[in-house]
C-alpha cells in the first residue's frame, strides 16, 4: 500500500525538516573549481541554484553549465533566475565551456540555458555549437542537454539532437493542473511532445525528464504524469523536493518524507520508466554520470 501523505506544517518559520538540511562543501577542490569558473566568466546551475549536491557532483566529475546568459524571457514561479530582456548570445561561450571542462576534469557535462523566446530558434543553434565543440575537444566526454521547450519548434530540437548530444533532458517540472500558476508560458502537452520527439528524431539519444514535488500536486496527478512519461518513452526520470529560493517565490505546499519519494520512484518504475532517481535532494543532474553508464533501453 502506498504511503498516505501527511501534511508537515512549517508555517511561519518555514524550517526545513531534518532530511533537507545539508551544508555546502568547504573543501579545497570545491573552492578551486569555483575559482576556475569565475575566471572563465561562466555560470553553473549548481552554484546559482545552491544545489545541495554540488560537492558530490563536482567530485564525481559532473557539472551543469548555464548558457545563453543569466536573464530568462519567462518567469516561472519556482525559479531563481531573473526574467527580463537578455542580451545576445556570447560567441566565445563554446570555447570557454570547453576550457572549463578540461580544467575541471569533467567527465559528464550538462548544458542548460535560460529560456530564450526572443531568439528565432530559442537558442538551439547555440546549444548545438557548445555541444559540438565539447565533443570535438574532449573525445569520450558524455554530454547531456537540459533544454527549454523551444516553443514547440521541432526543427530547433532536431538541431540540438544532431550535435552529438548523448542525453536530451526536458523537465515537465510539475503536474498540468499547476502549470498556469507555476509555469506561465509553458504548456504541459508541448513539453510531453518534446520528450516524445527525441526517440522519433534520434533513437540513439536518451530522453530524460524531471519533476519537482511539494507544490500542491496530488498523488493521482503525479501518477498520471508518470504514466504519460512512460508512454512516450522517457528513459530517465528525476524527482525531488521543491525548495523556494525566497519568500517571494511560489510557496512550498509540503515537504514529502523520504519514504514517500521512494514509493513514487517505485510507481514510476512500475509505469515503465527504467531509470528513476527519487529522493528529497534529487535534482535534474543527480548522479548524471552514473545514469549515462547504464545501458540504453530500446525505444518502443
């Protein structure tokens, strides 16, 4: 029997439960890597999102690089990236990221971006140039792209898929019933179609997606999303706890205990998603290098 969710109230104090309290690493390697990134004028989501797994990922040779600037054209209520009018893409960004990968000893690079609805291709060409440069400069490097929805432009998606990328990730983020309040500008069906298109356009590339939980979704709503993702051939799924970046962001509805995440992970596997990471501190790139080593499942 599935665990029945019990509300956990932290009203007023917004204190995190014990399983969410972690300290950022203070070791020399973490400091050296952070300094190298600053020197190259690069941003990682690991740092900007204050990811609790940053030390573990850096130590395991994984980093998530943020490209196409630090200003997003949308304003998702859960995200800490500011919205507004971004500047043009930096033409030397592929070279700088390639240098960082070499200096940091990265074996699994995740490339993500702000949403760029201001660009005709949503930034797909820039994605492709970064990935192609990494594949050319670092043979054997595994590259994962965590992309926006490109406003449903299938040609833009194909451009990224043809760059040599190994894993294509697009997070559905939440249940469709919460999209209007949590993801204005996004469309649940459009996000599903993007993940579905990966296996149709590039069967050798592994489709991946992710959910953040604790926004007010119900168990049955989550179950329907898991069934949708399994039906379209999603190969890898991450599920983690939503933590508001500030009091101005979308409020957390509740903190799911670890055992509930474990049960939801089992539910996802039962639905047909072969690789699932589900725990409070799981984020999109959690154990990404390990996932890449798991043999690919044939697309149905």
